[in-house]
């Protein structure tokens, strides 16, 4: 196996063996200004369009609140007060601070049910209220077209897509459903920490608030498609330990960099090596397993043989379990560094997040269906095997986390309709007795 593994890796690294999986096409940036003259709104007119819409003004107010992971206190209180003013019973579930941020304000998961309820909800709509850095202020602008259709206006800012667009749309889908069907057993859950490992959802999952839901609707940017599933996740570190020496006499030391490089070179292409040759598995549904060496640190000075080196790696699993992937990675690294002078070890413990690919439900008509590569809070919420799990939301992952994060008014309005359709399908199953209530 060792010979074929190295042969495959060498071919990939040298470019002899190209990847059969082309990079996904990126979506066009929203709202790029045109040089052609066109009718336009005044800034006052833009602000009035947002303020006159309860949905859009909620989305605006959410995005205006900076809530980078670990600093979700203010947005949590805002959501709690908003729902309490609309006759919801709100539980503010305290979540411990992020490690190293112990001096920040208390942050909360927000769990809400209508005050009229006498039993727990059967349908849960959930998303996250934290964002990645840096904070980008809210703005509204006209897109590059010649019309004055307000639904084409662009709503931008950090979290506008990921995932405050989902939060606002889920709240309004719930309110509109309850206005016509007050007996619908709906609950709302907005958690912290999704972007840094899911500590908010994990806390909720292990609490008594996690009751017997029959349907869970997760909100993330899916371009209004139902997601059939997403890849699994595994993180690990590669660490090399050598000994320092003067760079003029490198044989007097043991270079941690020289030891770690062969390991990283092989790790970098493990997803492209066929599983039968020692690589990580692929699947027809999710494509190849992919790896990203996101961080590398080594050495103290150019004229010193480096005694320490380490790298941080993220794996998106297309098939199999994290334990199976760990075995494959460990075996490959062991073979790559067996002749190295410095010690190379793998650390799978410091990364707490690992899970296999997540298959999701897509049995509601009227939606496009897709798969995604990004991770979500889906695996962090423990539910029964017969519970329906849907992943849906407005906006594109291609702009989430970027400087151009934005979505249109039309997209957020359509998301309210989409969430209501998923709610209606769940209520119809209950009425037919397909789930226990």
C-alpha cells in the first residue's frame, strides 16, 4: 500500500494527475454599480422601504448589532425582547463564555414558544445569531439594473446572509403561521457559537429544553433550496518536535520543518488519492473528501534550525466516520515521516468538533434540491432517528463570510414563503397521524 500511496501522491503533487472535480462556479457579486445612467432611489427612499416593512426592519436591526462569536449578548437580548413583545414565552439559556473571552457579557441561546402553549412544540425552527469577523455595517443599495423594483434592492452587512436572513424569515414565517393557525405547535431557537464549533446548540441539545420535536427546520444560506445533506467534519493538528541549532551547522540539530513537510504534502492530497490506495473516501452524493491546511507555524529565526512546527487541518468528510478517517490519516502520516529525524505526531483531541456526513430530508415538493460542503449545527442537536430534519434559507454561501455578504429583498421574502411551506408540510403530517403528537 505504501508504494501506491506515494505514487498517487507524487502524481497529484507534480500535476501529472489532475483533479476530476472542477472548482464550483462563484456567484456574481450583488449590487456592483453600473456606469450607465439609470433611475435611482434616494437614500431616504431606500430607508423608508426598509422601515415600512416589519420583516425588513427586523432584518436590518439584527444586522446592525455586532454579534461576532463570543459577543452575542446584545443580539440575544434584542431577539428575546422582540419575541416577548409578540406574546412568546422566552427562555434565555446562559451559555459559558468562549475560552479566552471570560470578561465578555453573558451570552444566551434564545428559546421561544407562544404563551398560549400548554405542551412543548412539535416543530422547531432554529438558526444562529453569531457571525464571523470582522463586523460589516448594515447597508441597503440599488442593484445594477434599470428598474425601480424594491424587491431587487440589496441588503448587505455581516450576518445579512449567514444567518440573520434566516432568523428574520423564520420569525415571520412563525408569526404568519400562528396568525392563521394559533394551535400550530411551533418553537423558535436561536443559538450562539455556531461559527466556532456549536457550543450553543450542544448546550441546548443536552438540556431539558430539547423535547420531543417531530420536525426541525435549520436555517442557513441555501439559495432557497432544500439541502439533501452536507459533508462531515474532522479537525486535527500535525506537530513536529526537533532540536535547534545554528543554521550554518544544520546537522547539529533536527529540523521540525524538514520533518513536517512530507507529512503535510501527503495530507494535502489524501482526498484525491483513491481509497483503495490509502486515500480518504469519496461518495456519489458528496463528491471527494477535501482537506484544508489552514494554519502553519514554525521556527523562531531564519538562522536557527527550527525545533518546533505545527499545522492545523480541516477535513470535510464525504463518506465514512471520523474514526475511520483518523486511521487513514494516521497511517499515511506515519509512512510519510518514518525516515524523519524529528518526531511528528497527530493531535485529534484538541479539535472537539467531528461528525460524519449528515443526510437530511427533502420530501417536501416545490423546492430545488442540493448538497453543500459547509458545516452546520445539524449534528449538534440530538434528535430521534424518525425526526424530520430540513436545511433551508435565503442567500448564497458564496457570499457568506466575505466582504460582499448580501442578499436581495426578494430572497428574504421568498424565504418566509419557503419556511411556511415546510411548516405546513409538518403540520399536514401531524394531522394525518404520520407522527406522534
